C-alpha cells in the first residue's frame, strides 16, 4: 500500500484516488490501477499514458517486469514495460496509421483484422500472458477490490494478502 501511496503523490493524483485490484486467477494476471474520475474514459487513457509511477515503483520493489497498458479505442493502444524501476520497453500504435485489410466482395475481412490485432501491442501482451486480447481489454470490468489510499478505512485488506492469494 505504501508503494501505491507513493505513486499517488508522484503522479499528482487527487488524494481521493483509489487503488483497484482485479485478478484473472486462471492465468495469474493482476491489474492494479489508480482509480478515480480523472482515470475514466478517453481522458483517463491519456492520463495513464503519462502517469506510470505505480508500475515503476512495483518493478523496482518486487524485482519483476511490470507491464502497463493504455487503450483508447478511438486513437491508440500502447504497452509499456518497467524493470528495476526503469522504462525498459514498449510500443504505441496509433490507429490512424494502420492500413486496414482489403474488403472481399464488399465485405470487411474480419479474420484478417483479428490477425492484425494479434500483432498490435495489446495482442502481443495478451500472447505473452497466454490470454486473449479481449480479456486484457475487459480486465477493468472484472470484479475487483477497491482500496483507499488515504488511510481513512482501517478495515481495508492488506494489499500483500490480496496479491498472495492471486499468486497461489
């Protein structure tokens, strides 16, 4: 929780920001997100793109590579990787720069489009995690645990306990 609080300060997020934890246990994919009105919708995607303190801090403290992704369905998708507290890779794809597959007999080639998406940043990350691209896009809608970061809820479950349960 201390790392999330540090990220909150480093990213300049409002003090009422929550930490949301969602887990896809079957593949042990964990989504941690600073959550509040400033992170909703398209504006939120752009906010996340510029504010990566939580991923940096987690990668340094846990000694693992942390992947962060941003998805704006109208503009772009990007994946960033952090290791040892540093940005170590990633890719951004702007949708207006994509050449769409040809239409066959007046019909859009959905299969070719899905193959294209599999090579895009979120498609590649999904492959790395062994999940479908659509699962990554829906992680924010999975049931999750919302934790306050301002310490006002003494009954909040410790983040470490929640993460240990996800790793089991």
